[in-house]
C-alpha cells in the first residue's frame, strides 16, 4: 500500500481507507462484530492505516467497535482515525447537532469516549448545517487542535464556496488548515469535478472519496428490474427510502454499469476493482474509502490498485460517465477559452514544472512508498 500526505499536512495516509459505516447491524445493512473484525484485520494486513467513522454511524456502534479493534490490535500509534460530527444526538435539542461551537465541543467528547482514545487524528465536519459561520467552525476546530484532542481537520458535504472561505480564513488567521474534503465521487457521481478538484488541489485539501462503488451499484450485482433495480444489498434494502444518496437505479447509471462490465471483462478484473481504480487515479484524489459487509468484498477491492487501466479503456469509462456541462462551466470549455486566448494556445504549466512525485499524487500530496523508503 502506498501512502500520500493528506492535503498540505504531514499526515501520511494509505490510498485506500477503510470505511466503517457498515460496522454494526443497527441500520439493517451492516456487518456484525465478528465480520467487522475480520474486515478490519484484512485491511490492516494489507497495509492500510486510515480508518473512517462518524458519531452518526450505527448509533455510535461503529466508533465503539473501531476503537476496540484498534486498541486490541495495539495499533493506536499506527492508526489514523477519522471521525465526524454534525448529526443530531438528542431529538428536540437543536444544539445537539449542527456545526456550532456548543455541538462540536459536545460531539468530540462523545467520539473520544466511544473510540476509547484521547485524540482523533482527523476530525471532520460531516455536513453543512446552512447556518454556522465558517469562522465559528474553524476557530472551534483550531481550539481542539491546540487542546491536543484533534490532530488534523476536514470538511465533508459542504458547498465549495464554504470550504474555500474556511481554508482562506485558516491561512489568514494561522488556524489549523483543512487537510481533507470528504465527498461522494464515483463513475456514477462526478458532480465534484465542477468545483472540488480545483479547490482541493489549489488550496491544499486532499479529496477523500466516499461511496466509490455508488453504494455497491458498480460491483455489478444489481440489474435493471421492474421496480428500478434487482439484486441484494444496501441499495435494495434502502430502495424507496427517499434518501437521494441511495437512488442509484437510473437509466444513466445502467449505461455506466454496462460499459464498466465490458471494460472489466476486457481487463479480466472484477468490476468493483476497476471502479475503485478509476476514481483513485482521478486528479486531486488523496484516498478512497472502501466499505464492505462481507470479507470477500473487501478482499476484492483491496486489490484495486494492483493494475493500471489502459488509456483507451479509461477513455470509454470517462465518456459513458461524463457529467452534464452546466453554466458557468460552459465558459471554461476549449471553445470559449479559445475566444479568450485569441486563438493562441495557452496551457497550464507543463507536468515537468512540478516535482514528479507530486504530479503522481494528483498534486495533492507526495507519494511515500514503503519500499522506496527502506
Ligand atoms: N461523509 C459522508 O457523508 C459519507 C457518506 C457515505 C459513506 N461515507 C464513508 O465512506 C465509506 C464507504 O462508503 P460506502 O460504503 O458507501 O462505499 P461503496 O464502496 O460505494 O459501497 C460499499 C458497499 O458496496 C457493497 N460492496 C462492496 N464491495 C463489493 C463487492 N466486491 N461486490 C459486491 N458488493 C460490494 C457492500 O454493500 P452490500 O453488501 O450491502 O451490497 C458495501 O458495504 C463509509 O464506510 C463511510 O466511512 C461517508
């Protein structure tokens, strides 16, 4: 497993991170403790060091299990533990959720207790609450870093303007900068390409990809059916839940699945591996969160970076999954830019302008290969 430094920080994280949203059966589509432990062990054996959880996941069970597994394996020093706050823990109390100082200070104590640790390596705002100013969030997170309870910070599911403002404030005020942007990104969900890739690479935040398989869709186990899709797994369990994250059975996505199946067939690789490989090698991506409910699923995805997708096959995946072009991004198309440049060819700096190893990491960090380092 290769490691990259996350964003502009000195924190070294493996290119595949372990998502633990499925640790615990409380939500009806996770894994029991025994299987979760096997998944944890297999990930550690493969050399992974980055574990992602949240206070929300399986009602706190995910944090509890992860903390126990890390402690029992004697890995607290080696493990990079990421957890998140934002979601409400006490219905009826608006200050037991959201991103205000009062909730962040409440939430961090709960996460530390469930994880059984005295510090969190990466503390992430889970979702924008549409209310709390970036100043309050960033100042509070900086206080937690100074207090030694948190090492690094990240943002998830926030508008790009908000993340840009937060990072600029951190730079100007000498607060702890944002090292990671945790966002949904896959062949089936490429909206982040409009804003967040440039945002992350230019302002020093590594993309931490969630749902690289679109909640299992890109493993190929679902087929179009009478009510949208057929197959067994999270997407079937949550069909009709009304949560847009899980509404993946669309005509566009079936076209993507069909092309992915064809490409994976030509490569002789499982579809899940090809899907994870594709997103892990997109510009700006620092790490990809892989999740599983069964050990064989994780073993499958852990081999996702052992091969390269040839350019012509990658181009087919790019083409079938190309996101629609929206205004104002239409103005950044080659045709419009040609009008701005007066017909001259004006490119960005050539790759050689940047140190090789930074280019390899999509400009978000430096690859630290364990073998090279020896
Ligand atoms: N910040 C956020 O808002 C946010 C949101 C979501 C997730 N996350 C993080 O990202 C992590 C990964 O997200 P995700 O679980 O949605 O990732 P994903 O890779 O899109 O989906 C993983 C799920 O797909 C199925 N699967 C995985 N490998 C498979 C294989 N080889 N063959 C068939 N099915 C397979 C399993 O579910 P089934 O067995 O049920 O089909 C597995 O739980 C989470 O654990 C969490 O840490 C963050």
